[in-house]
C-alpha cells in the first residue's frame, strides 16, 4: 500500500514537472517566432534542398547591339560560382566571312574573358544531311577566329551541333564521330574542345558517347508535363546526368515562386546543363522577365 502512495505522489510530481516543461517550451517557441524572422527560416530551408549544381545553358541568339548582352554579363559576374555554357550564332553558324561583324568581335571577347563562361559556336547539321565539307568549314572558321582576329579572347571552346538525328544509322554515327574528332583535335577550340548535340528529343543511346552533352529535351513546359516531366530523363538507357542538357521554354507565368523553384530543382537533379524561360515566342532572341530569377535559383546550393 505504502508503495502505491509513493507511486501516486511520483506521478503527480511527474505531471506537474511535465506541465512546467510544456509551459517553458511554449514560451521558447513564442520567443523564437518573434526573434527569427520568417525569411531566415525560409533561406535555411532553401539552402538545404536545391540538390546538385548544374550549368546555365544559354542559346544566345541575341544580336549583340551595344548593351544587348548586358543581362547575361550581369548574372555571369554576379555568380562566379555558376558555370555558363553559351551558344553564339552570328549567322546560322559563324557566317560567310572569316570574322563576324564588328558588334560580335567587340562583345565576344568580353564574354569569353569570364572564367565561368564556356562559349560554343553554332553549327547546322540538318539531321546529318548537310554536306560534311561545309560543316567542317564552319568549325574551322570558328577555330581560326583568335588568329584571324589577332585576339586570343575572340574564341569559342567547342561546337554546338544543331539538329542532330534521333534515329540510329551507321553512316550517321560515322558522320558525327568524324565531326567530334575534328573538334577534339583542332587548336583554337581549346581548352575545352566541348561537343554538344541537339536532337531536341531523346536520341538513340548509341549517339550519346559521341558528344560531351546532348540536348535531350527542347520543347514547351506543357510538353514536358505530358512526357512525365523530369522522370523522362531517368529512363534514358546508359546515360548519366553529366551527359544531359535540357531546354524548357513557354513556361506559364503562373509557374512562379515555389513552383518555379521546384521546377529548377527537378531539372538540376536530372540534367547538368539547363535553360528555362517563360518566353513563348522568339525565346532565344531576348532575356525574359524571369531570367535573373532563373539564374538565382541555379546559383542556390
Ligand atoms: C552594330 O549594331 C548596331 C545596332 O543594331 C547597328 O546599327 C550597327 O550597324 C551594327 N554594326 C555593324 C558593324 O554591323
Ligand atoms: C565550373 O567549371 C570549372 C571548370 O570547368 C569546374 O572546375 C567547376 O567544378 C565547375 N563548377 C561547378 C559548380 O560546376
Ligand atoms: C583567315 O583569314 C584569311 C584572310 O582573310 C582567310 O584567307 C582564311 O580563309 C581565314 N581562315 C579561316 C579558317 O577562315
Ligand atoms: C560538298 O561540298 C564540297 C565542297 O563545296 C563539294 O566539293 C562536294 O561536291 C559536295 N558534296 C556533295 C555530296 O554535295
Ligand atoms: C548499354 O550498355 C551496355 C554495355 O555497354 C550494352 O551492352 C547495351 O546494349 C546498352 N544498351 C543500350 C540500350 O544502349
């Protein structure tokens, strides 16, 4: 019996200790809520959840009128810890002359001088139907810019091959392999000698090892949703994240704030080079209203 009394007293004691602890905890929670601004809590949350870093991929089909490339230079210099892969395209390729016009020869060296920028020259392949001699000439023209322009910064560090094929064919693979070998061995395209293919869709996986990176998605946000979103990338045979590039355009303006952040996070998980824009017409010819926000989200760790 005596034992029973002791037990009851202990319980009472525990109960009152517990209610004192609860009261102290409640006061602490109330104090923290006042002391820590909600923005700090949000930042801590964001920092811990953006996943692997990826490069910003920029199809820079913007004519370099004075000041036109400033929105790019601004984010490049503000985010030295973010890498940018930038495709330049003076005239559906390097253009007909040994050097592009004076606006290009003024602006390209400025961009090229940033350590976190890798410039690529645009070259058309027309699904491997284009005369390979003409493709070779385009590559050699880019490679000769630094010497022909007497400026080591008037240079690209690799080639973006547009419209590469999706369906497998032995002769097509040989065509692409020959071009990759040329980029890898041509001085004037260093130090990266980087090769990007753009089938715009998932190609036959036998093509993937021929390029350093392949654009496996180039389409609207709606198409992205229809095709299972980022899950599409996880099913590409024998691919790794480091080989994949994705270009999403026509993102609805309603995809903003947390939704935009979640989209960038999803893409960073599956692709190493990413471009996302809300523009729905001429989406590579200017910088959209959410350009800076996109790069900020790419910079978050
Ligand atoms: C450079 O761009 C400006 C603005 O578009 C244009 O007026 C000018 O003719 C261009 N210069 C050359 C050499 O093409
Ligand atoms: C950026 O590129 C440099 C040089 O290629 C590389 O060493 C670095 O790891 C890259 N940074 C990120 C965040 O990918
Ligand atoms: C470099 O410039 C010279 C002189 O204009 C020209 O003959 C040559 O074809 C150019 N090289 C390339 C690869 O465009
Ligand atoms: C490809 O272009 C080269 C050089 O212009 C030319 O000699 C050759 O006949 C062309 N080949 C074909 C199949 O058109
Ligand atoms: C994936 O790679 C393995 C080993 O290299 C190869 O045997 C297989 O055919 C590849 N699968 C596809 C779908 O390319």
